């Protein structure tokens, strides 16, 4: 089998597990929505809400991501599935990429939901160019988050107390994504009078992040799970 | 040499001599920092915080660099020994301690000089991230599993931190440069320093560096002893199970 087909197989397996269990659809997505509503309760001002909507969308994404990453590796370590994959001689780089792709697909779906929620609840009104920029931002940020989530998820996989450890490890690492994606989305939504063109350098930052952690994850995932 | 036996200690003649040197240097630093050196023209006595603050962050950077080097050494094929991991862990612990010291002294100094404990300055923010990152690293070291698992996991994490920290620093700097017009005070400003003040600062750096070396030497031996105890506990448990099985 080529690496590409292994990547596809691993990604399909993760997504099939999700379609079977529907944890993301039935639990994580509603959780993300509740977070968005809670933000509205906490801030309690429509002007402020539309101004800070981009940051809230990405914070809700990060919180939801923590849950999805836990889930992605709970599935693997529950029955020693990750060990089985390794014993079967499956390329660790392909496992890493496959799981990352599955995570990216789920995250992207969540982000679409969150942006739509912000549109409805927070009253943001992007221009057509703004929608395009928001889309590119979401793609770039999702790729980076998918890589970094899989890498740190794999690091904590199979250890006791990983549920509480993962946020501590992951949140500081994704700070650049939160900064970059929030600023780019602000530009896309025109929050606080930002223009669409201001967002592109931040998307560059997101792309750099994605490339770096894609490379680092491919190099490090093998030694991490090879025990 | 593996220190076993009931009276295993972490000291050697060399570390005791080093410890003595550290004590003398610390006394000198206290005298020089609190009495001999003059007050600053602008900052008054608050400048004395710098004699602790600057050496602390210096030691922290040195500690994290040592952690990264030892982690790289552990992961490279030729030098795979758990000793590297112990030094990496000891160094990171001490690094976290000194980042905390520099954050606390820095915010006290900020309160006196800028009138606030914290400003969202790029350097402060990335130092806070540095602190959290290595607190996470220390948590990963306590995840359990075998020594080799611990060593591998934490080595990978330490090298990822080398990638993460410049990235966080860069993005925080971008974030600040676009969102804050002028800092409350510019900590980068060139300051003309009085000779004795400069001497005290240099003395602080030397003292803290020696202290760091002394602490790392002891701490990595403590880790060795802890690992030995954990190992022996396992051996004893296995032996007692065997005896039980034999008795039946």
C-alpha cells in the first residue's frame, strides 16, 4: 500500500468511528453552541458581541477541539488499537497524517457551525470578499490545529490523567493560531472597522504554523507512539 | 556509579566545594545589591530588584537550552542514555522555578515603576507562555510509564517547545505591534550604568549561574535515586509474588 492510501484508510476509519458513535454531532457541536450562548450571557451587549465575535468563534473552536482530540485518541488507546496499528507495521507518518485529516474534517464542520452561529446570534455581517477571506482563514487554521492536535493528542495518549493534561499542553501551543485566526477573521467580518486586506498577513502566519507543525508532527509521531 | 544503600546522598566533594562558593557569592551579592551599590537616579531603590530579576531569567533561558540539548542527545542514536533525560528534567524544573522568580520580581518592579503589575507587552506575554509550556513539560514527566517512555515523551516535548516558543514570541510580537501604540515604559532603553551597579549585575549573573549548576547536579541525582527506589519497589513486588506462588 502506498502512504497516500494508508492515510486515506486511517482518516476514513476515524470518520467511520465518528459516524457510528456520533459523539461530535450529538455532544461536541451542542457544547460549542452552548459556549457561544454563554459568551452572550457573559458579555450582555450586542455592540460588544459583534466586535468580539471573531475571538469568541475561535475560543469556542479551541475548547471544542480539546474534546475532539481526547475522543480521537480515546478510541485508539481503549483497545490498544494504536499498538495494533504499529505492530501491523503501519507507517507512523501515515497514521499521523490520517488522524490529522480526520480531525481537520471534524474541526472544519464545527467552525462552519460556529461562524453561522456568530452570524445569527452576534449580528456579524461580512461582505462577499469577507466571506472568502473567512473561508481561507478557516482552512489555514484548521490544517494547523489538526496537525498540532494530533501530535499532542498522541503525546498524552494512553497515559493516566491525559484528560486534564491535554488542555495545559495544547492551549499554549495554539496561541499563535488563536491570535492569527482571530485577527484574520476580524478583518473578514469587518469588526472594529478592520478592512479585508488587513487579514492576509495573519493568514500567512497560520500557514507557517500549519507547515511547521505538519513537518514536526511527521517527524515526531513515530518516536512518540513507538514504545 | 549508582548511589544505592541507605546512606546514599546527592553530594560529592566537588558539589560541596561548589556549594560553598555559591554561599559566598550569595552573601557578596546581597551586600553589593542592598548596601554597596548606589540608588538609581530615576528608579531609586527599585533598581535593586534587577539584581535578582535579570539573573533569574538568564538562568531560566540557560536551563531550557540545557533541557533541549539533553533531549536532543537522548533522542539521537549514538547517545541514548536515561542520564540525559535526568539532566533534562532537573534543568527544566529549575528553569520553571527561575522563570517564576523573574515573573514575580518583574511584576513587583513593574508595580513600582510603571504603576501596574502586568502590561500586555510582547516580552512579558511570551515569558508567561514560556512558564506555562514548561509547567506542562513537568506534568508530562509525571505521567507514569517506564523510564524509557518518560524519557522519549519528554524529549520530544522539549524539542517541540524549541519550535513553539519562537513561534509564540513572533506572533505575540505581531499582535502587540498592531494593537498597542506606546508602551508604558520602554524596558529596552539604553541605560548608562554606574560601575558598581554593573558589577553587581554581573555578580548576580555569576552567582545564579553557579547556583544553577549546583542545583542541577543535586536534582538530577535525586531523580536518579527516585528512579532507583521505584525500580527496587517493582523488583520487590515481583519477588514477593514469586514467593507467594512458591508457597502455594
